[in-house]
C-alpha cells in the first residue's frame, strides 16, 4: 500500500479544518490548510492597494508572494475570508497555487489537505476523501462563536448572510467549484459533537487505508 493522502473538502465553517487537523495528528502526517493560501493572496492584493476584483494584479501577486510574511491569526477574520473567495474565483490565482499544494501532498509520509477542491482538482488520486458539510445555520452559529472568541463583533444574521454568499460564490464559479468528488464520503456534522465527527472521520479513513 502506498502513501496515504487525505483530502478534506467542504464549505466555510463546516468543521473541515478542525477535522483535518485532528486527522493529521491521529495519523502523524503534515497538514495544509489551503484556504490560508487564498487568504494570503487576498491580503497581499489589498495591502498593495489594488481593488480586490483586479484579476491582473492578483495573478501577478500569486506568483511572487512570500508565505512566511503572514501571521496566521491576521488571516482568520471575516473580511479576509470574503476577499479570499473573490480572488479564489480567478483562474490565474487558482492555477498559480496548484504546484505548491501538490508538492505538499507529495511528501513521502503522506499529507492531509483541506479546502474546496482537494479531492476534485488538487489530489484527485487521494486515497481518502471526505466532504464535510453542515447546515448553513449550524455553520453560522459555529462561526459566530469563533468570531466572538476573537473579539470580532458580528450578528448571527450577518454571519449567516456571509456564509450563504460565500457558498454561492464558491459553488457557482466555473473554475474548480466547491463540490464533492464522486469518490468522497459525505460527512454531515450538523448534529455531531467534534469528538463524534472525529471518530467518524477516522473510521472513514481507516476503511480506505
Ligand atoms: O477555508 P477558508 O474559509 O479559509 O477559505 C477561504 C476561501 O478560499 C473560500 O471561501 C474559497 O473561496 C477559497 N478556497 C478555495 N479553494 C480551496 C480553499 C479555499 O477556493 N482549496
């Protein structure tokens, strides 16, 4: 049996990041949160003073930006997630990020990657694919709690509207839209605790190892 690559995809605030991190710890494999790459590009576009919809500027930035220049915490906010989904719809941005994601996945000990298109585009050969979902209301409630913990004030209604808009943009784009790969296992976490979701995810991966 060859290397284990685990692809974890799903919409915003579905719990995929937590699950991917827990799977990486369980199997002692490196983990890449690919959403952070899109967030870094968005941040770099804004910091350079460009309009977030400027695809030419974003395409130029994606080939030169320095990943070590960003503090993860500064990328987790609400606005930057929204901006990330705008640049993520640009083909030049997506294609510019493919090689580094595939290099990460190719490590000899295997890897866990989470995002929107890991199972469909980045690692179509991944041995284990999970598509993590939850209702928009459950995701909004989780994000609300997370943002409150960061001291970012936002109403539940506002966050729910953000999530619906981001879902529509991520699912509706023509390049690598958010969707489950044909061979992904769908894990709906709406009614699960984190521990229950982790146990299910491990069982799904073990069945594919
Ligand atoms: O997962 P996260 O919320 O950090 O992702 C931010 C945005 O980056 C998403 O809304 C999506 O538009 C984009 N993204 C993507 N493909 C990935 C990961 C993230 O398009 N593999």
